[in-house]
C-alpha cells in the first residue's frame, strides 16, 4: 500500500494559484503558436512581393531605387529591433495577473514545432 506524502507548505501555497498559472501558460502557448504562424504568413507575403517587384523590374516595367528604400526603412527596423520585443510583451501581458505563466507559455509556443 502506498502512502501519500504529507503536503508541503510550498504545495499548499501554490494550490490556489494553479488555475491562473495553467490558464496563463495555455494562453501564452496559444499566443506564441499564433505569432509564429502570423510571422510565417508575413514572410511569405514579403517574399512574394519582392519576387513580383523583381519580375517587374526585369521586364523594365518599374525601376526600384533600393538605396532610397533602405534609407527609408532602416530607422524603422532599427527602432523595431530595439523596442519591438519589449513593446509586444508589454502589450500581451498588460493587466494579466498570470503574466509570468503567460510569458513562459509564450516562449514555449514560439519554440514549439506545431
């Protein structure tokens, strides 16, 4: 016959938090998976746009000033690199009592092979 171990003070303290932690982790995981799929779609659209633009340029229908395009987009990309991740995490965890579990689930969802 197996006897159950007596509950520890840590287990007793965490028991009321389990619903919030599990919901937060699940919602974070789902958000991470969704962001991965949205990112893939955005990259496919961007890649397709580039191929179409290059095709039009090869047919002499349009002329693209790549240096000007780089000069226009570089500040946005630099700012997004520096502040984008922090901003997105701040938006996704605003007013969530289970932000820690959500963040852990989000990171797992971003890395998941779904």
